């Protein structure tokens, strides 16, 4: 009962605000709609016992990434309202609508073909894990996640740290204003 | 009156619901990338698609009792952060050179 209500409310919030990201003319409104979408997804993470990921979702996405978007919007002053009335490329929107319908239809069809019983491997599901059920308590779930991250996925974890360093260096290099650029009248 | 609560209580949220929601969210993001021309909004739509995939991964992690799905979501978050940092750096370079640039103007950056 409660899970149905939570799912319906969070799902409606996700879909409405995701549509808001796409149709909002002002980029600031898009960014705020994105925050609402991310919160809805975090709620569904909690509903599925992924408490750590819900927290990381809020901190990293809503706290860091969207703020970065807003910084760029404010810094560059690109918060002009974009006119969405006209179709800049003829036939772009009908083509996008066709792609969307095909994409949604294909993925929903794949889901329909999957067996309802999640213990029988269907088309869209994998094989049931052999390690037994995930612990129900948040702390147990977090412990399982951490143990997996620092044993099975240790190399991937270390490589992501290198990736982050590369991204930071790349961002600094890209955003740096060289002396030659400053001589060019803006 | 008494039929409605019992009917509601009989409905159970299965993983199909979550997967369907993820598919819809992914479609909205994909259509947004195709329709919008502001590079910032296109980036936000890519984030929508990443979130749809994250939701799907968490759903499978629960329904298949495999914590690997949650680990993948963790990595997706990290890679998304790195991608946004580099992508916004490129956008700043582009928009500084030509304010009000759209996705068509990315060729401006050609050496």
C-alpha cells in the first residue's frame, strides 16, 4: 500500500519534471526541473533499499553537478529564453518523435516479453545471483556494497580516481584563459 | 467504499513498474537530446538518460539479489561527474568565443 503510493508520487514527479527539463525555454528552469527529477530518482532508490546510492545521488548530482550547471549558466549569462516555437531544422521534431516512440515501444515490448516471475530468467532479466538475498537492513546493505567495491571492483575503483584527476586537469586546461585570448576583443 | 482500499492493497510494486518508468525517463531524455539545440540543456537531457539507466540497474540489483548493480550505479555517478566537468569546460570555451552558441556552432572550436 505504502510502496504503491510512494512509487506513484515519485514516478509522477520524475516524469513531469523530466518533461520540464526538455520543454523549459529558460536553462535555469531546466536545471531546477533536473533537481526535482534527481530527487524523485533518489526516493525510488530508497524504496529499493539502495540508501547509500540515494545519498550519493543527492550529494553528487543535486549538490555538485546541477550547481556546476547553474554556475556555467550564471557565469556566461546564457540564461536567455530560447524560443521553442519554431523548428530550426525542418522535420527535426517529427523525426525525434518517431525515434522516441520507437525507443519506448521497443523497451516496453522487451519488458512485456519478460516473465512476471523474477525467478525465471526472461529476456530483460539476468540470472538470479548465487550469493543469496541482499540484506534488508540499510547498514547490512551498505556493508555488502562496500565489501564488493573494495574487493571485486578494487581496480575499477582505483581507475576512477585516476579518471577524476584527469577530468580536473582537463577542466582547468580548457577553462584557462591564455594571454593570447585576452588580446582578442570580446 | 470498502472495495477500493483492498484493491489498492492487493497491488504490489514489482520490478516491471520500475523498469517501465526507467524506459519512459530514458525516452524523454533521448527526445530532449534530439530536439533541443542549447548545449547545456542537451547535457541535462544526457543526465536524464543516465539516471534512467541507474534506476534500471538498482531495480535489477534488488530483483536479482546482486549488489553488482549498485556498484555499477556508483561508477556511473563518478563517470557522469567527470563527464560533466569536461563537457562544461568545453562549453565554457565555446560560449566565451561565441555567446549564444547552439550545437551547430561546435565546429567553431576546430583548431
